[in-house]
């Protein structure tokens, strides 16, 4: 009886943890500079998700059961948190960004262990460093130089959905940044807030098509070069975390109290990330 209770408690904690991870992944997917795929990798969900999508008929119900709480959390993250996240980024960007940075940093040890699960060599470390530097330079250049105008129609939203999904398929790629460069980010987040299905339906279709088209390719890469892929991902996550750090001008007007709150939020995020990483190690299922 005691073992049964402990097993039930473990399953409940694991279920709630996946909801929390899904919420952070969903909110991260719409947060500029953050990649849903990178967060999925950090939380140990990227490989299982790619495995499930690339061969969805294999153990279909088991996969649905596992990812259901993640999906629930992701919906909460995207739809429920869309307004407060946008509000926070508009009025308290420094606070929100440092809270996210803390959470991501707190989970980096888990991602590093995952990258070396099948062993690592010196060239894997070099790859992580090089990918981090190169991605940081590319993101910095894009933030300063890209600003395009595109017409908003069904085809545009299909492509936006594909861009949105690419952030899950390619960890470290921030779809929100690309949507900002195309001046589609605010229209999309507005559509999420007001549930404009003329926008949301083509976005969802584009995302689904993109995910199913590229999942098998990613799975193939994981099969033949697991350590290489994940050390690359680790480097990209580091770069994409650094790039979302608030710029100097964003601190203008902050009071001493604001700085105290920012520091508190950073350490709360750090503790949350570290806690999730520890729970991931404790309750992880291969």
C-alpha cells in the first residue's frame, strides 16, 4: 500500500511537472528571444517529442498520455499568459526578461548532462562554444538590421505558423524574433488575445505541416549524432539566453526597489529552473 501511494504521488508530481514545463514552453514560444524548442530541450522533452512526432503511429496512446499535460500547459502558456506577458514586456520588460533568464540558467546543468548522456569529447565542447558565439553574432545582427513589411493574409499566416513551429523543431531559433522582423508579432499576439480564428487556424495548420515535415529529419540526426546535436543546442541556448538580456536603455527610470525586485525575480527563476532540473533527473522516464 505504501509503495502504491508513493508511486501515485510520483506520477502526480511528474504530471504536474509536465504541465508546468508545457506552460513555460508555451509562454517562451511567444516571448521574443526565447525558443520553445530550446526550452523543450532544457526540460528533457525535445527528444521524446521528436520521437513521437516522427513515428506517431508507434505507441500512439502512450505518447498522447505523456504529452497531454505538456499540451495543456502549452495552451495555458500561449493563450492564458499571452496578455500578461505582453503587458509585462510593455511595462516591466527588465523584470520579465531577467525572470526568464534565471529560469533558463537554472536548467542549463540538466541540458548539459543530457548533451553528454552518450559521452562527450573535446570537439563537442568546442562545438558548443563556437555555436554559441556564432548564433549570438547572427542574432545581434538580425536585431539591428532586419525590419520587413509583409502583407497579412492566409498565406502569410500559414508561413507564420511554419516559422512558429520552427522554434520547436530547431532549438534555439526564436520564432518571435522572426515575426517581429516581419512586423507580424503584434498582430499574431493580438489574434491570440482576442481569439481571431481567421488568423489562428492558418497559423496552426502551418505549424502542424512544418513539424511533421521536419520531425523525421531531426530524428535521423539524433540517431546518428546525438552528442553533436545536443552540444550544438546547448551553445545556441546559451546565445539565445544572452541575447534577451535587457539593453542598457531599458534600465532608465528604474528605482532601487525595481532593482531589488529584478534581482529577486532572477533568483526565483533560477531556483525554479534548478528545481525543475532536479525533478527532471528524479522522475525522468527514458
